[in-house]
């Protein structure tokens, strides 16, 4: 039975899902980005709230915002789905958006921080989370001369993963999948003085417990371990959706990285700063964060 299920998944389900992904990608790519974003947002906020996975988002929101009413929680959920639908529909266009055009769709705050990273010798780490359209971040860095290696979780479906990796926008950035193979690439990139880009808002079962909204959340410590090992700056960056398919990328000053001699304590201290920064971003625009992650223990 297990072999039969594996066969169906590999030769029927995965190819069908991959074909659907390519069709959606092509459909949204031929549309103007504003129209694609609007259609994606409409579809997601119409269908998404009725999906079973929405329950996880509702539980997460109520957990960290117990003071919010049922109506307020529902508004955040609808906004989350609208943003996610827009992000998916914008995906085929992101690599072609000029983040250097001050009159365009993207405004960037804190470009002097990226300028300092580009000018310095040695590696650096840029972190963010699943806020607004997080896919804008690689282009924002690449168009400012920052050579980046991105850490990403490979899709289970190899056809969908291929679609992600072939996008031209990632030609300016190397990709390191999570896991042992990706870790080797990260170390090589850090030794070569590259910038590492990491999304750090997902649960890692074998991570460390770090407060997030006052609740311990299992958090990947790799960011702090790399920063301490290579003595490099850690820069917070996040995207804010302003209206439709227009955005603001906020590049903030590097976090304070201290070395006390107690490695475990230093890792925890830095990751506590990271989670606190992301918590602030979530509070500023809760509907723009991806609440579907199983971020906290049940």
C-alpha cells in the first residue's frame, strides 16, 4: 500500500500539482502586476477563510491577541488571505520590479544600511519573515549590489520546487535549501564574504525555545550561531504592503551582537532580539503576516 501511495504521489499527484502551478504562474504573468494582484487577493480572501487550515490562523491570533473580538480576528484572517493571494499572483512579476525607481511600486527606507554592507569586507546576515510580499527582498538586495545566498525550504513537490528555482529573479542570488547540504553552502558563502538572507519566523522542532509574544516558540538558532562564528552584522528587513501592489521595504540598523563567552546564552540573547523585532512588525500590521504557520506548541 505504501509503495502504491508513493507511486501515485510521484507520478500522478505531483505532476498534476506541478502543471496547475505552471498554469497559474503563466496566467498571472501575462497580466499586468496590479491586475494580477487584485485577482489573486480576491480569490484568496473569498476562498481562504472557509479552508480548514484557517482554524490554525484563528487559534494563533487569539493566542497572542486575546483582547481582540471575533470580528477583529475575522478581519485579520481575511486580510491575511488577501495578502497571501496577492503575493502568489505577484510572484511571476517580482523579479522584474525595479526597486531603484523611486517613483515605482517600491520605496525603500534605510538604503544606507545596505550601502554599508556592500562597502564592507566580510559576510553579513539579513533576516526577515513572511510579511507582505517577502519575495521582494532578494531583488532589493541584488539591485543594490549585494551578493546574497538565500536559505529556503525546498517544496515537497519537485515540479513546484523547479518552478521556484528557475525564476530569473534568483539568478542574482544563490539558493541554499534547509538541511545538511544547504548548511555546507552557507558556510562556504560566509567564508567568501557573502550576505545570507534568512526567513526566521517558522517553527523548528529541534530548535531552541525563544519568547515570541511572551510564549516560548521553538526557533532555529542558525542565524545567531553564524553571526557569532563569523562576527558579522545582523540586519532586520521587512516588507510593508501599502496599497494593492505597492510596497515599502524597511531596512533597519543591525542588531547588537554581544559575546559574553557563554555561547548558549549569547545565541539565546540574539534570537530573543530577532523574535522581538518580528513581534513588533506583526503588531504594526497583523493582517500582513502569515498566521498559518504552526508557530507555537499546542
